[in-house]
C-alpha cells in the first residue's frame, strides 16, 4: 500500500485546472512564406478545411514505379526496391523478386522541422540475399526547386526520371517515376504515407501507427416473444414435462421462466431482448428444455434461425407471429420417432422482430453521444457541425521502458456518435504534435464527445511495461487520460482553444499524466431546429412507449459494448478492446466508496441552497436584521393584497437572477474535477477496493475489513431510510384509526378547519398565518409547537418490526 497518498495532493504540485492556449491555427497562419522562391508556401493564407490545427509542413515523395532496370551479372535477375533518403532519415519501399519493371506506388513524408539537408536522394537498389545490396542508380532533387501543392489542388502528376550513376556524372540504364512536392498535413496522401516521425517502426508496427476513422457497427435490438409450444414430448413418457425455453444469440443467453403448469402444450408469452450487429453473423438458437431435476435439464427440441429472416419494425405495431418446427434432440429419439418426424413434430410459436425505432445504448446515458434510432429512415436532419482539432499533448509521463529509458508512444482517440477517429502515433515523444482535424454531424446538442490519449504498445520492438502508466502490459495499450466535452456548454461559432489536464486514477492516487491541447468549434446549422429539440425527449419515442427495465438496459448496454469492442478490434489497424472499454466507461457501474462519497456531497451541495434559504427565512422570523424583516413584511402585505402579483414576481425574480449570473458564466467547457470526484483526499484502501476485480481477488482479512466497513455505511443509510419511512407512516396514521384518540382529534380539527376556511376570506386567513410565522421573538416560545408534538406522537409500523 502506498502510504504517501493518504494526504490530499496540493494543487501547487499538480495543476489540475483547464488552461487557455493561443495556438497558431489555420485561420491565423502568417502571410509571409517560410522559404523563398517556388519552394515553401508564400503569399496570402490559402483556404483549407484544416483551420483548427497548426500548419505542419512536409516534403512528400511518391515513388510510383520503375522500368528497364538492369539485371545482375551473377544471378541474371533483379530484385529491386527504392530508398528515399533525406539527411539522416531513410525510408524504403518493399522489394520485388525478379522484376525489372516494379510498381510500388508508395508515399514518403518528411517533417520540415527535422529536415537537415537541402538535397533529396532517391536510390534504386537490387536486394541481395548475401552481402551488400547492389546500387542501380539514383535521382537527386534540390529542395529549393520543389513545387508546393495544397488541397484542393489536383494531385501533382508524377514524371519519369533517368537514373544517374553513383557519382552523379552520367546517366545509367533505367528510369523511375516520381512526384515530389511540398505540402501540409491536409494532403490526402498524408494518412497512408510513411512518416519520418516513425522511422524506427518496421514490419507490422507500421500499420498500428497510422491515423484512421472507424464506424461503429449498426446495432439492433432483437425482440423474441416466446408465446407457446405444442406437443412437447418428454424423454420419459411417464411424466409431464416442466418446460422452459433457452434462447442464444452469439454469447448472449436468456431463458424464459418455467411454465407454471406441467403440460405438453406450455404457455409463456415472455419477451427476450438481445443485441445484434450488422452484418448479422450469429443465428438465433432456441432450445426447449425440461427441468427433470433441480440440477439437470434435458433438451427436448432445438431450432436455429438466421437473423436476416426477421421483420424490421419501425414503430410499436405488432408483427405477425409464426410457428416453427423443432428438431428432435437427445437420447429420447427412437427409430419409430424418426420415421414419424415427417408427419409429426413439436412446434414453437414466436413473434420475432428487429427493433429499428430504438436507440441501442452502447455507452453510459450520462455521457451519451448519439440518440438516433437504429433505422436510418427515422433520422432527422443534423442541427449542427462539430469540428475538433487535436493539436498536441504536453508533459506526458513515460509509460514504458525502451532501451533502458522511459518512453511514450502516444496517440489520441475521439468518439462521437457512430464515428471513432484515431490519430497517428507519435514515436517516443513526451510532447507529441498531431495537428489532425475531424468533423462530426450533430443531431442533438445535449451530447458528449469523449477523447482519450493512449500509449501504443504494438510497435513491434521490445518495450517493457513500467513508468508512470502503472499496470499496462506490453499486450495492452495503456491509458494516459480522458477528456469529455458536452456540446450544449459550447457557444455556437466560437473556437475554444484549451489545454485539458489528463487525469488518471491509479491505485496510488490521482495522477496528472500530461495535458491535451484541443481546438473545438460547434457550428449551428438551424437555430430553430435546435430550440425545437430542447422540448423533445432525449431518446426515440419507443423508449417511452415500450420501455425496458433498468436491469434490461444495463445488461443490453454491456452486450452492446462487447459487440462494438469485438468489431472494432477486427479493423486494421485494430481499435483494441481496452481502448474501446475505457472510452465507453465499461466499469462505471462498479461499486466505489470514492464515487459514493462524491455523489453524496453532490446531493448535499444541491440541498445547500435550500438550507441557506431556510436559514435566511429563520433569521427574518427571528428579526436578526430588523430592516430585512420589515421589508419582508411589506412585501408580504403587498402580495396578500394583490395575490395576482405572486407568480409574476417569482418569474421576474428568476429572470433578474439569470441576467445577474450572465456576468459570471463559464468561459470554457467543463473538465475533469478532482475535488468533485473526491479523488484528492481518497484513502489508499478505498482506491485499492475500487481497482479490485469482480469477484474479488484480495486476501480474506482485507475482504472482511471492507465488508465490515460497508456494513457500517449501510447501517447509517438504513437508519436514515427507516426514519423517512417512520415519518411517512405517521402521516398515514392520521386517518387510519391506529391511534383512535389521535385520529378523533384530527378529524374534529379537520371539520373545524373546513368551517372556518369556508366563512373566512382567503386573504384574511393568509395574512394571519403569515404574520404569525413572522412574529417577533418576544412572542415566540422555545418549546416545540403543538402540531409538531402531535405529529411526533403518532404511531408508526416500527413496533411491528423484528
């Protein structure tokens, strides 16, 4: 246990606040060029869709193909490959065996910041199994003469170049087709290009460092209404079966209840709901099973149905039912039964449909990023555009050991709606600069975009887990931190440039892993549609017409997250399971003493306003400030005399409060708050409990201690709940005659109150009650009031509890 984390971490050691930044974004690019002549960009700013990131210059080399290459005098063949060299950086194409006219069509990108030479060299070499590769020829380029190309310009046409000898004094046999140009990261060749920033990565690791866009699989709810079965014959013909139905889709297994009566024609009429993803790879497998013994079930029939045969429902109208014949199963199938199968079979009655009018929840409803139904036909028009520039990270802590020193190979993942994006991996840098911009359509402003930073552990060379990342293994990408931004907190059209702290909770305490710099802009396409949305439900209407239970939603969400993780893990490069689960908050439902404390104090902060108002009113009643009490009396008398002013006064007061608070509105989006999360002063054992597996893997004495602590906390909650129940039961006993004398007094009081209220004007009565409550302390008693004493004497059901 790390004892040094028992005390809260002071803020002067770790800065957990959001910071404003001032990056040189696309719309602030300088007018002056970087290089003179026709080399680097010059003149006015060139318009680009990359206006939320800093401009990064690259030298691009497209090696298309070669022809008429000479063959080796020894082998009589040629195994050519191209080598692109700029200063100390060198990239190579794949080599072809026995081919004098190879085609590579590969692009190389060299970062301008790391260029240390004014000459680009492109070599053609012959791969040799033994010894040094043979030199076939080269082409040289002066960087000052390289043209500039910026989208939306058309791609630069490649040209044929004659190869020169080693000394550059004459031409040799062979030609190579090349295109060389200066550009930025906005170039469409950039995502697939070999990058000088990752020159140390080889083999399969090259595919794991590229930027990619992923799309979540299209998810459906599969509703299986198991109605009944007919002619279900048990294996033991001497008894009636006790039957239930087990349904399975992939790894999801659900069962109906046992039929309440033993019969060969059981009836259930139960709904079983699964999550299915397009393209439908699994089948719906139904088995009818007989509960022979509490520990033994026998399968009486089975059927497998492909999911694409079922109807896709777009509303709440019921679909048609269908009968399906069950296949015989088990040892009870005799030869005579097999001969009768063509004429006689057990049947099951089903109503199955794919629900297209629900939104399949694959993330926590607190951080939902998409609320559209599954069926595209039910989608509305987008109301806005979200643009995010993932600029850079600063001060990242080392996540693993590489060559005896700490290193971080960071990439960023962003998830909004069905679209996931992954930036390229920056190798061995504590301050990676991505400068990649992505765009999403927004269908609802009350949604959240999630961004996570991870350390890439799949680069193909020998890393060892360690450093600040904690328990990250070489087979899992370690989490560095996460940022959430709620779109409804953003002003339309404004560019937010902030540096977000990357905070991760470790077993040793909360730790700042670095900072993520973002540029975010939300553009509203239709203000009327957006205002219209604020009066509509968050989820599609089927969630309210035919809602799922809370337990169903939790189970279905977990299944949906598992399916998304599996499908995205099969992409190339894969978005790995640990990344998807961290982005989707897969463990947010697990018990945590820290979270429980945080939620308790959130409730207390909400009640603090009401408590403050009650204390102020108590001060008014006790004349702590005579001027305030007199003013409240005057206001009370005005409202009693003109009751029609009460509601206008309340709403006018809230309007003025809103105007006053506008001066103090938040200037930046909310971010991870360690104080709100109760992460700064958390006890190490509570953190260890939070990171424990489920079921637990801790020693018995620690589990016993935590169980006792949980019992003590639950005991206090139990007492509070019991007190609330007692007050409610006392209120019920007013008219229940449980205490005959108390009920008699109460009903007599009700009769008298009815007569008095009937004959007394309401204004006069309200005036008397108000003046009585605001009376001077001289006319008050310190003893409890008669109504309070009467209420506390009423009986509750606590006497009947054991």
